[in-house]
């Protein structure tokens, strides 16, 4: 099975060293009906051949981390 970059679809070379960038996201889901406790789940987001492909794949809201920094600016 050969691996491909999720952004540019370039295949990773076989039997040769290569850089690999992986995207993993934490998802916090409520564990109880009240939503008082949460469980953390790790989601696989794919593999990328370069840091540029990874940043091109991410949306602006993904790059800012967990909270939307643009929306927080207007609240203060």
C-alpha cells in the first residue's frame, strides 16, 4: 500500500527516507447527558508531504487553534 499526500496527492517514495507531516485533531465530546464531563478523542486528519501542503490544506479557523481568535477580538 503506497501513501499519498492528502493535499497534492504526491506519493511517498518507497525504501527511501522522506519527511512526513501528520494532522491529528482532538475532539471533545460530552460524556454525560448534562454535558458536564467531556471525553477526548483523537481524530486522524491525514498525512502530508511538506509543511506547505499541510498549511494549504488547513482552513483559517483551523490555523488559529481551538478558539476563533477573530470573534474574541470584538468581545473586549
